C-alpha cells in the first residue's frame, strides 16, 4: 500500500550518484520535496521523464522545492546515467538493502524487483501533500507536479 496524502513521509537515508548521504529529514523546515521513484536508469520512459525534469528544474527551484529521484540501481550506474544525460539533481540509490525505501513508500514491485513510478510531494513539515503511482510503462505528467506544488 502506497503512502497516502496526509501521511507523514517515512524518513530515509540513501547515497546519491556521487556517494553522498541524503536524508529526507535534511530538507525538513527548509524545502518542499518532490520524491520520484522510477524503475531503472537507461530505460526509455525513465530517461524521458528524468530529462524532462532536467529541462524544467527552474519550475522546482522557483517553488522552493528539492527534486529527489530514487531507483534501485547502484550508485555507480546512477553516476554514469547522470553524466550521460546531464542530470544535475540527486539520483538516489535504493540498491541495498534492495528496495528498502521503495517498500517503505509502497511502490516496490516484488515480481519485477524494482520500484514502480511513484511520486510524492512532501511539504516542509514532512507531510505528503500529493501523490501519484503509475505502472512501469506509464510516464507521469510534469504539469501535475507543478500544479500540486502551487497548492502548498
């Protein structure tokens, strides 16, 4: 069961594509967070979604929001992916324990061994204010994120 609107977002600690530790709680009281789970780097739909976010980063910065993208890939895979695609926001590795954070948010597909496309907008107090969960082949709409952020 995915985390619902109004729930306190589970805190986590993951390594980013540069090996730095990122905690959700680091942003509490400072920034809203768009927490985006995606299946795998280097796949068509995922690359398209993450590049669209890259091309629209000012829409998040202008709304005092940190974008965090999480997959079950290793940090090494994520480093190469970010470099290849010019992704300047943190790509977080939920590789080990495999899918632990994805499971905490209710978006881990046990049969496929990866996260589905779940997005959670978390306010500065750590409360989920908007969410959408799509299946593996279904891209999300960036415009929906921006509309949801405008309601905070």
